C-alpha cells in the first residue's frame, strides 16, 4: 500500500470559507497567518481548507477574482510554516452535503455539472502546477445519495481529467457515496492514475467524533 506522504496528521479549518457567513469581514478575521503558525507548532503536517463556491463565484457563475487572495494567502502561509494543504470543495452550485432539498437533481442536471467542472478548471489552472508539491484537491465533499454511484463515478472522472490538464502530479482526493462511507470505497471506479487518493469519513462512534457538536440535538451537552 502506498503512503500519502505529508498528509498524516491534519487540522480542518471549517467555518472559514465554508459553512459560514460569506462576508469580507468574516473572511479577513476568522483565519489569519498567526492561526496557521500556531497550527504548525502543534506538529501537524497539513491543513484541510473546506471552501464553498460562494467565495469565488457569484450566484450567476461570474468569477470573484479578488477573493482568490484568501486561497493565495493561505498557500503562502503553508509554504512559510511547512504545511501541506487540502483544498476541499465543500459546496458547489446546486450541491452541498447537508441540504438535500438544495441538492436534489444535481446528478441529473448537466448545466450544474458543467459549472462544477468549470470551477475546477479555474482552480486547477491557477494552482495545480505551481503548488503540486504542497497542495491536494478534494473534488467534492460527501456525496450523500446512495443511489448515484454511476453518476458520481462519471462526474468524478471528468473532474480529474480537467485537473490533469494542468498537472499530472497533484494529488486528487475522491470519496464514495453515502457520506464518504468506508464501505463505498469499493464502489469507486479504479483510479485514473497513481496520484488519485481514495478517502473516507469515519464518524463512528458519534458520541466520540461529535462530542460538543451543537448541531446534533441528541449529543449529551458538555460531554468530553
């Protein structure tokens, strides 16, 4: 088995440019350079940066060029403090893991899928070659529907091929259906090349993984 060098111990930066209020003041203050410096001091080797499309696209699909600076800055900080980075597309136009109504029909909507691929084309054109030594791409967070195995495999392959136009070396992370369940890894197509990384999300037991999670009503309050 190959080892995912440089990505053994990490910290997820949720709430910064994903699952957040998409306002400049929030972007500017939630994560700053000192945070990355402190994280590096903990002995981790990478950070995962979830990102919503809202950061760099309008609702109409126009690029918000000035907001790429948040990704630029974070990559520079990672270089400075010797951290690797996973850029995770947490929400794309028409799909997000925690809103089933919003996401309904995404895997049957060609226009939304083309927009998803265009977004990855823009991101890869900007970062894939330059940062392949320190950056990995996670093409979409958690495919929830257990019935879109074929559709997801087809779309994931298209996204990989888009990224490969710009770099053969950058690592691409992809997970299976049913919330990236480990049992879904076997349902993914064979890897496109040697730089594809299959990942899964483990939430069991939730009493441990979700302790103090305010959004889970059934979690004991104050349990640590």
